[in-house]
């Protein structure tokens, strides 16, 4: 434990900058850069930097650190686990762009696209884990800074706070995972309906379609499937270009097969972007 305390005492200041840089630019250098990178640069990284800076300042000014020059054992354990959890969150975080090929993480770069769903799940687990560990470390550092930890009552309060924060984080992770699984099943069902529509219409109208149109529709149906997979892997978030393309493909399917929507153009409105797949299934085209 003494060795761990010495190591963390040497690195907790550099980590204030290293951890946010890993989540923003480190992943990109390893091939996982997309639209999420912007969100992490302007939202996640500043918050993470502020929390790590607050913890570092509390440790630096605590009476025990001034006396020994070392972080406490609880601080060492919590910070070391936080660093590992943040690194793994970034390692498994699935980013996305304007093409299916850009939906990846550092992990999928190494293990293949088949690992995408598992990578998404693990990144969420480590996200909640990192939040719980950092909040707990912040509480412990505050308690140590104001010397309350020296008393049994103060120690009990710190432990209670840690348990409550950990419990809330675990509940949040479970709820998020459960809702994500339900959403996965809904997406699979929606795609099944869309696939039946696309191929059914192509088959029914094959005789009067131009040569190759039915095959083209079938090929676009495969793209629709890939879009659904990309949608799920990117935490159900559309980029405007992805959604507009998928929505326009849906309009093309119906125009080519029935002619009912010939000449109608997709308007790039937010509602259309967000519900592209659903509107394709229900024919609610603008």
C-alpha cells in the first residue's frame, strides 16, 4: 500500500491533464475519432478536468499531505481505480461518423467489428464506474482536507457517503443497461418490419420495375440493416448526414416500388433526422 501511495502521490497532478487528453485526442490517435470526440472536447473533458483538479487541490492542501508528502491509502486506491476506469472507458468507447466504417472504438480496431456491441456495453459500465469512483474520491479528499477523517465519526460519515454514491452509480448503470437492452430488441423488431416491407414491395413489383431496381433495393436493404447496427452501436444517436441518407433511401424504396412518393424530397428537419427509420416503416414521409 505504501508503494501505491508513493506512485499516486507522484502522478496525481499529471493525471489532471492526461486523463482528459486521453478521452479527447488519445483515442483519435489510435483510430477512434468521430462526432463524439467533439462532445468530449467541449463537455466531458472540461468536467473531468475540473473534478480531477479539485481533487488534486484538496489533496495538496490537506494537513496529512503537508506532513507526510503522500496521499492517504483511501485516496490512493480510489484514484488508481479511477484512472484505470477512465482509460478503459475511452478504450471501449464507440465513436461514430458519417459512414458505417467510422463506427468503431479502439477495442474494435483490435478485435474487429463483431466486438462493437460488447465494446459499447463495457464503455457504459466504465463510464458509470469512473463517475462513482471520482465522486467518492472527491468526498474522501474533502473529508481529509478538513481533518474530519481523524475522528471516528468523520470516518463513518466518509464511508457512508462512499457507499451511497457507489450504490447510486450501480443503480444507474443497471437501469441504463436494462433500458439499452430493451431498446436493442425494439430496433431489431423495427428492422425486421422494414426489411419485410422493402423486400416484399420489390418482389411484388419486380415485373414492372426497371432492370436491376429490385436488386438495388435489396442492396439498399442491407445498408438499412447496417444503419440500424450503427445506430445501436453509437448509443442511438444519429448524425444529420447518416439520418438524411437513410431517410432518403426509404423514400427511394417507396418511389421505386409503388410510385406513390415520386418527386417528394426529404426535408432536413430534426424530427426527420431523429425518426428516419421509424418513418420509413410507417411511410410517414414529408
